[in-house]
C-alpha cells in the first residue's frame, strides 16, 4: 500500500469508530454511579451484585442468609433489626445485612449455606474466610457478640478501684490475673472472652492486685453475687491454660446451685453443658412447698458440675414442662431427673418427703444406674383406628407398627411444628387413598407426648415406614411430602425413585421441653 494513502485510511477508520474521539478516559462526573444497596428496618438487603460493594464499604459486616418460608428466620427478624439499632445507638462500627438464600443461589452455594438462618461475619472485606456466627438469637446478645469482635472483650485493670468497680457492677465478673500479659495463656483467655457473653471480663498484671485478692500465681477468678461468691481457676504452670477446661469451669460455677426455671433462665440452663438435671416441682404459693427448697439446696453442692438442680413452680407458666414429664400440677411436690442428651427421664421409686437425704439418695441411684427410665404415653383413644389416619400413642405403637401382616407408614409430629401442619392435608389424602388396602396403615403419633423404646424422635415431622414381615425393619422417608411422591414410596415398597427431589426441611426444639408456641425454636435452624 502506498504511503500517501495511509493518512486517508486512518482518518476513515477513526470516523467509522462508534466511539469516535471519546476513546480517552471519562471524567469523574461521567462514571456510572455504584448501585445503592437497599435497606429494610436498618438491615442492608444484599444480592450477588451488591455483596462485593458491601464488603468494600463496611469493614465489619454480619450477613444473615435466610429463607422467606423459614419460621426461625421470621422469629429472628425483629431481634436482628433491634440489634442493628442497638449498635447504631452506641456507634459500634458494625453493619448488619441479609441475603435471601433461595433467591440468591450463587451466594448460598459460595458460602456453603445448607440451613436457615445461617449468619456469617466478614472482616476487612475478606470474602473467603468469614467467621461463623455462634452467638444468641436475641438483640442484645447479637449486639454484644459483635461488640466483642470489633472492640476490647476484656477491660485492662490498673488499680484496685477499677477492679472493685468492675466486680461491683455486674453479677458475674471474670478477671484474669497474669504476671506477663504477653504470655500465650493471655491469648487463650482473650479467645474465651469473645464468646462468653453473659460474663464481664477484666485483665491485669499488677502485683498490687495479685496481693489484694490473695494470689501468688496466674489465676482466673470468677466473682459472683450468689452462692460461694468466688471461684478460682489456677493456671497449670506446666501445661498452661486450657480453653476447654476453663470454659467448663466458668459454665459450671456461673450457674446457681439451684436455678428456678422460667423464660429468662431456661436458655442458660440448656446451654450449661451439664447433661443431668434434677427438677423439683413445687407450688411456690404454698408455704409447705417453699420449706422444701432448703433441703433441696442443701444437697446441691456435692453434685456441682454433674447435676444441675432446677426448681419448677407449677403455679407459674410452666404447663409445657409438666406436660413434657407427664405430670399434673397436683403431683407437686415431686422430683424428676432427666439426661438432656438421651432424653431419658427418671422418677423416684417412692414419692416420700423431699429432704436433703432423699434428694441425695435419688441422684446417686440414677447416676449409678439403679433406677430405670420411664416412657411417656397418652392413653389409647377409643376411636384410634376409626379415621383414615390412625392415631398411635406409646402404649399401642409397638403392636401396630411392628405388625408383621401390615405395611405401616407413621408421621411423628409436634403440635407446634409448622412443617407438620403444612403436610397435614397430603397425609390425610394419602390415608384416604389407601384406606381400603387392608395391608396398609397410615398413622400419626404426637412425639412430644409419647416416647418409644425402639428409637427417639429428634426433629419434626419425621416419617418412618415399617414394612410387613419379620425383622422389625424401619425405613425413614426423607423425600418430598406431597401425595404423588408419598404414594410412589408406598407402591415401591418403601423406596423413593431416584429422580424424586431430596429431603424437605424439619424443625427441632431448642430445648428438651420447648414453649408451646409456633416457631418457638428461635435458636434452631431449618435445613434446605
């Protein structure tokens, strides 16, 4: 090509470019604005497009992954908004946000969300290693969990006045006395302070404070305004401070020797990690019952850390506790023992007077396996088999479910369970469809009022199929809870076709005896 045509060709190319002479950098005023993140009740509403922006703008960001259908998420929502308001009021630099998991499946997959609600805490824009939220589900607890991550979790104490003011200002105060604040034991202590939200923490290396509190070596001291008033945990000079041992010590000694059960104390009772609970049911309006508390409390110290002593007032709003143990208020005064891990319950062999000696003897008998657990059961209704859905209770379950001539499909439910109520029409339709099949029984059992020796039920609804024949075979159903899929399961002899969807969400009680209201399990999660 001749050189004389090059300038002409270049001119033509520039003229044909859609950008013309606008190829240079744009002025700041011409840059498109970044997307504004919407808010609901003080909570940022994030999506796949806006999460990155939120991480850049907010160095401390808590993200809740929720589902619109999730009962636990609905229960958390007002507390979550209150927590945002509390943090804003005291100028704590933390932002709360939420992501609709089902509507943002890419984000749910990226962060491994398998149940709702799931909360994750992001620091300094780090998208790859968020911290799993493990705190409470009420506003003040959420706020305090976050405060201890963005600010000091333990107060540095320099003199006697500061130490005494801290001790006097709270019911539970923990002070770490360390001669060298650079020691790794201090890091262990501070790791614990981030999560023990019901206690206030201090830290000191001042010799004068060691002397004031009678200490000569590194020690963690729990100060409390009840029972013994103080409990010391000396640091092992060879092994150092063990986080698990210290945590168990503080949980054990922060509980009162005798705790009265109510809505305020129940979360701490079930979080105490003491698996054995001894309950004294009394009517606190009766003087004769109140007099029994002294003997009950007298027996408690020798079982500290092994058995949690709890008083249940039958005259208060504790009907759900009575129901869980199969008791009426008229049964008081009486004792019950439960292991909250196995849910096994025990009653005294004789209902003699409640004294320090009888309480001690009953505890020893249960702990030494000298007492057999008892199982709850409602009475068998006279018309239990007259409707399409048969009614099972503890007393007739074995006879019906393990009948070798019948294929028995049972729904184990809780009266407060949302998912149980949602699937009720499909279960009724299934029973009507097969009511003329003599070898098929569709049944249901209230697993909050009936207990079985064969197995325990931990989530609701639980569906189990007991096929005809010997061997007491049990098949758990975990697929879609609609009439078509349930029918295919029965027609296939207890097998779900491989193309069918996988399991649906269930609900679990937050405590062994949950409050009788829908979605009471604020601390629980619902699986995808």
